[in-house]
């Protein structure tokens, strides 16, 4: 495809993403290991983490603001985007049965899972609403949904948001600077 054709087909690509958004709600297939199914009522503890039937599940493929992280709204005013993302996730799962299929998780990290509510992918809902970001270092599954959310200025995209993995690295750098201790390798890990 010639680069000059991109402006001509871009509206059709975006329309296809918009029209295909419900189809993207299907959860990605589990990748090696894991595979346990946990089902029950859920409580959001962060914008990307649920307690389901007493077990903590981090939503696979996304990252949401961390405790202490702030964002800016359309008018440039700061707000607690961690609290807002957590509130939004709670609204998605409130009084509904959540079904999570676990995935193999790296050692010493929270259990990862793909969760659905009423047949819809919870992580996809959060990214589409603009309250979580696609964590492409782990999976490309939600990138196109994020592009759609950004184009509609949904949720945090209505103002300014620093990706949580960069925010964590900046916090680690500031902590190392203030304590004089050598900085640990940036995790980038949610």
C-alpha cells in the first residue's frame, strides 16, 4: 500500500475498529499453563485487579494507574486516576458474576487472568472506556481497542495520562535519588 493512500483508508479502518469493538470483547485464548477457572462476585482492588471468590486476579494484557498516580483532565486539573480507574472497574463487575480463566504467571508476580462478565471481556471494557492501557510488552491484544479509545478521548485520554509502567519507573528514579541508593533496574512490570 502506498503511504499516500493511508489518509483515504484511515476513516474506514477506524470505522471498522468501532464497528468491530463488540467482536473484540471476546477474551484472548489462554496462553500456556494456568487455565484454572474462577467464578463468582468480584471486588475491584485496582483498575486492573480483581478479587474473585477470595483470589486476586490481575487482568491480562492491560495496565491501569497505580496508587498515588494522578492524571490531568481536559482543563488541566489533576485528579486521582488510580481511584477513578478502580471505581470504573468496580462498576463493570458490580453485582455480576465474573468468570476468570487464569494464565501462566511469571514467578513472584500476581496471578494473571482473562475475565469476562456477561460474556464480555473485562480488560477490553476497561481499555475501551479509557481507564486502562494496553500493556503491549505483555500482549498486543488490546492495542487496537486503545487506539479507538484514544481517538474518542475516552476516560483518561480526555486529558493527560502517563503510562503506569513509565510512572513506576519515574517513581523508582525519584526514590533512588532521594535516598542516595542505587536505582534498581526499571521493572516496567505491572
